[in-house]
C-alpha cells in the first residue's frame, strides 16, 4: 500500500506563525486589453510597487471549479481528455469555467460533473481553493469533494475535445500512486488527490 504523506523534517510551528497568503490591492494606474481571446483575455496593468512603476501582462480568467467524485469502493471518477497546449491526453477530474452569469460555484461544479461524466452526487463539500498559475494568470479554482455519486440520464451533447473523452472509475490508491510518479500531471487532479490523501491522515 502506498505510504502517504512522506514526512519531512520541518521547523517547529512554535518558532514562526503558520504562513498564509494575504490579499492586497495595488490599484493599476493604467489598464488595457492587450489581446482579446475566445475564452479569456490578456490584460496589461501598470502599477506602483515599492516606489517602482511596473507593467505586468497576464491572463484575466473568470475562475473555475473542479470535482473529485468518490464512490463507495474508494474509486475516483476521472476523465481522459486531449489538451492541445501540452499535446497530451491527460487524466483529469471534471472541471470547467465559471462562465454562467449568476451561477454559484457549487452549482457550477454540479453542472460540470453532469456534463463531463453524466453523473450526479448527493453530498458536496468544498475541498480546496488555489491559484492555477499566479505569476501570469488570475485564475482561482475551487475543488469540491462529491460523494454518493450515481449516473444520470441527460441529452447533453459534448463538443470539441470532449466528444471522445473517456470516463472511468479509478482506484484512489492507484490514482495517487500515479500522481507521486508524475504519471498524472493535470494540476487540478494532482491537488485534489493530494488534498483527499491529506484529509485521511
């Protein structure tokens, strides 16, 4: 059985406070859309930081949600999808954009689970929130844990890279082992699987 997590020596929490990310508001003095894309834009912002005038370009992202769905056999519902930027078929968990006006993050997660896997779940909880690539992207992703999962009938039609997408139940320990071996490289799947593993410590 896979032994997780690997315990590494760390400094005592008594010596320093637990690190926490802190929101700040450096209001830009200038802002423009440098590139307008189909799904998201690249914006350029000028702002003052410690007396320096800086210009940073980044992807302005609406945010996203993801779902790690587990069944009573301790299997995780995964999808095998082509990702053109990296030219790979990746093993992922259901995920999608927050692109429906007025839709809550939870409702978006429920929609993505149904659209990508044709499943629904009775139990939901927020598992993890993170920034996908904060050096050049404003995207924030909420991962939800879904249990008591069952198939659902739907007339939803998948499009694009989702047309031939494989949906499969995978043993949780096997998926986690693939993460540790860098055989699963989708960051959302990696973070979700590690978060669930950590919750079982």
